[in-house]
């Protein structure tokens, strides 16, 4: 920057005036009183004799008179040059004005900062030698430059990489996100990408209904604000359709918001109102809520039921079509996917460090304009609820008297969760069209901890997008305006006029063409005052590509150099890898008419069978109880059969024991008979003895046969008892399995009913 030449002559004259006055007044006094050359007065004291004799003022009339005359005459004599110079200076200033380049001292006094290491809360404007020119504080910044003049590499990217708070950046291309996301992550930020219409399908999601204040009466106000963005007020002579559509949308969104199992988003609202049977569906939702004793808000129910039951069907359909037309953007699968839910919280951008990069596709920016408007309107709305607290840094700029008189603001400020100021970088934001909330917010966002930095190609674009008044408001509330070389002629002319003019003296000399020295009477010379701009419009357009101009309200213009971040060591890469962006789950819904018809048929069948289902369940329960009784009876019979088997086994055991005893007796009898035969044969006993032995043997044999038959009967009885026990057990198992099957059938029927 160039140094400003100060009026040293004028200041020096003012400083020397008291000394000149004393000396000249002393000499005039000595001359008037005829004391000049008096031997009692040394010559080396002549210059302050007026001060020596001032004590005699009023004692001697001659001395007093000359003291007064010398003082007044010398004062007038000294004031004449000063008045002449001042009048000459004032006349020039009033005629064409004075301008010059800003000095560092003037800029520093007004809040600009020169630093080799810019602080995190300062917006970097340009470079002056080896130092960076920055603007700390809370003021906004704008940059004007035509395309391909390095707006991104000189202003957007450097500030996105170095800003010390949270960041919200909009750009038409994804180059800013690619070059700055890794550095934001290295600074400790949570980094998000919101890329509508991304060719790769990579983006985070944002659902405007995610920021509805849950469990609060203000939730309905939040829903209505979203619907105001969907169906904005227009200047239509008949606003009925827009107002009615907005009311219907608010009511439907409220119903869905309080319905369990439904995620409220724009696609859900569109699906609800896009159904052919939307009236019946909404009525069923309201009836179900009443049966389950969780009634919806009265304003939503009354509004919708009024359209469904009491309003003209054609009018209701017209309002429904108006609303679904406003929601037609959500017919696109990629828009439905990117607004399904929210991956970041806009309300927390001042509470913790976040960086959100909003990227627009140049080919689709006009088509998705409404969605961008909704995003910025909600961003401004939800962050204007709490002002940013006063910090220690602000107190440091207060003087001691102010601190003593008013106290230290930071010591009395209430505790707040807001810790990070946010830079809102809007690159080519004119492409978004008129965002009324944004143009209005420029006036008050600074007190909420937001600094705006917007980049445009020319003011004409801003006027075309926002209108003349809104564009003027955008540029009125700026702390600094940057201008690069190569601007258009209209912008260059405006900048030249704003930089001001200097008043210069032009001398004109007229003389004869031949032998002018011999004709002095015919020679004339004149002076005229003319204006000269600090920079002419053509000089601005032809300015070096590395130079830039800084315009700040109340200051002279400043000239410095642009930054090239990729050549500047201050912006060197940290080595942090770039974050990976999530891929959207884009689902294309196919025609489901047949499936819907089948589902409707199934629903009707289920309703038709719902009455019979209760009877079937009761019958199954009765059959289960009867089977349980039969199972108990079978168990009792099985227990009796088991007892019979036990008795039969005891009888069989006794019979077997008796049979064994009979067999033993038969064996003994046979042995006795054999011995008797042998003895009779040997001793020739009488035939009677033989007969007796034979009779005893026959009797024993008969008894043995009877015992064997009884044992066989006992064994048969035991076998029959065992078979009966087995049948009883099988019957009990069958009855148990049947009871379990009936219980499962009852459970399945109950589940189907649900």
C-alpha cells in the first residue's frame, strides 16, 4: 500500500506559531517604545522582551498600549498565512474532493489487521507483501469478479481452509469441498456434504422435519414454517389456493408426525395425499387414533375432516392438487432419498465445530431451487433463536473508562452453549435466486455469530436475482468489498466513482508560435482546477491480474495482492485424507396397483373372517379343555391299568412259585414211584403197593398240570394287563399331542387377527 503524504507544512507552521508570535511581538514592542538599542537591554534578550514587560501592563499607559498593539498586530500577521492556506485547502476539498490510498495506520485504527499468521476469527481479504490483510470482528464481506478470475483460489478456498469456527459453504461445483474438506477435518470439524443431484449418488441427508421441536407446543409452528417454504406466499390476486394448500399440508404433516411407526418427511406427506383414496385413508387414521385414545390435535382433525366431510369435493380436490403440485419435486427418487432423514443437525453448528458443504449441479440448480431456498430459510430460522454471547475478546477492545462505567460484559453474560462463530461462504449465490430470508438476515445475523461472505460476478446479477432493493441491502451491510481486475465497464465506473477524485491544478500557457520571446505582451498563462479520479475505469479494468482493491465504508480504498492458496505455504496441505461421503439409498417405486388390489382383497377377507375368528378361537379353547379332561381320564385309566398289571404280575409270580413247587413235588413223587417200583420189583411186593404208588404218581402229575395251567393263565393275564397299559399310554400321548396342536392353532389365529 502507498503512504499518504500528510500536510507537514501546515502542522509545522501551527507548532512554530507561538514562538514566532513572542519573538515578533517583542521586536515590535521594543521598536514602538523606542527601547531598541537601549544599553540596559542585552541584544540577545530582544526576542522575549514582550514577556518581560507584560507584568507592567496597566501600570504605564505607553507600555500598556504598545504591549496590546504589538500583540494584536503580530497575531493578525501570523494568522493571515494560516487562514490563506486553510481557505485554499478548503476550497479545493469542496470543489472536487481529496482521495488517496489507505495507509496501514488508518486501516489498523479502523479494524483491519495485518498479520503473517491470521487469527481464526478473521476473514482473509488479500496479501500486502509478506503479511495478510484480514478483517476480524463480525462484519460481512463481498467479492466481485468475472468468471475465471480466481475467486475460488484467492478468497473462497483460503478462508474455507483457515476459518477457526464452524463453516457453511455453498458452491456451484464440488471443487471447494474437494480442496477444503480434509483441512476442515484436520481442524477438528465434523464434515458433511449435501450434494443435491450428485452424479455419483454420494451425499449426506437433510430432512426439514427433523428439526421439529418434539414434545413441545411449538412443534406445530415448526411444521407450519416448513409448509410456508413448500408453498410460499405469492402476489397472486387470488391467494385462496395457496393458503388452503398450506393449511392442508400443515394438518396432514401434523397427523403423520403424531402417528406411531411413521417417519415424517416430504415423501410421506406426498404419499398420503397422492393416494386415490386419500380421504378414506386419513379418516381411518383419525378413527384409529380415537379408538386407541391418542387423539390428534384438534386444529388438524377439524381442518382435514372439514375438507373430507363438509367441503365441496371439487374444491377439496383442487386444494389437494395444488399441494401435491408443490411437492412434485419429491416424485424424484433422488430427492426422496436425500430428504428421507437428517445426518447433521443445523441447530448445533454454533455448539460444536461443523463444516457443511452444499454443492449444486449447474445443470439442475434452477430445477432444485426451491429445495435450496428451504434449506437456507430453515438454517436462518432455527439459528436466530439465541444470540451469540459476548466474549472476552470484545471486552479487550473496550477502554478503561467504559469498563469501569458499564462493567465487563463477559462477566455478566449468562452461560451459553454457543461456542463457535460460523462463516457462511456463498460462492455464486446469485444462482439460487431471491432468498428473502437471506437478504433480510444480512442486517442482523452478525449478532447471532454468523458472518456472510458472498461471491458474485457483478452487482447486476444480484439485482436480477434479488431485486434492486434487496440487492442494495446486501451490499449496504458490508464491512469490506473486494474487487478483482477485469470487471465490466459499468462496475469499473461505479468503483472509480466510489474511490473518489483528487483536485489538481492545471496550468495553461498561450504564446505565439514564432518568436514568442520577443512578444511578451502576447504571452498568457492561466491556472484551472480539475478533478482526477484515483483510478479511472479503464485503469481498473486493466489492473494487474494479481492486484485487487479493498473498499471499506468510511476509509480510503486500499490496494493489495491476491492470494494463490496452492502457492502459499500458509495453506499447505496437512496430509489428512479426504473424508468419504455416504452413498444414498435411492429406491425407485414401481407400479403397485395389482399388489394394492390384492392387499385390499386380503384386507376385506380378513375383515369378513374377523367375526368368525372369535368363535373359532372360543371353539378351539373349548376343544382344548375337553381334550384336557379326556387326557386326565386316560391318565386315570392308565393308572388303574398299571395297578391291575401290578396285581397280575403278583398273581403270576405266586402261580409260577406254586407251579415250581408242584413240579418239585412231581419230581419227588416220580422219584418215590421209581424207588417204590424198584423196591416192589426187588422184593416182589404185592400188586397193591404198585397200584398205590402209581395212584400217587398220577395224583401228583394231575396237580402239577393244574399248577402249570394256572401259571399260564396268570402269565396271560399279566400280558393282557401290559397291553392295556401300553394302549392307555399311547392314548394319553395322542391326547397330549392333540391338545398342543390346538393350542398352536389358537395362537396362530390370534396372531393372524392382529
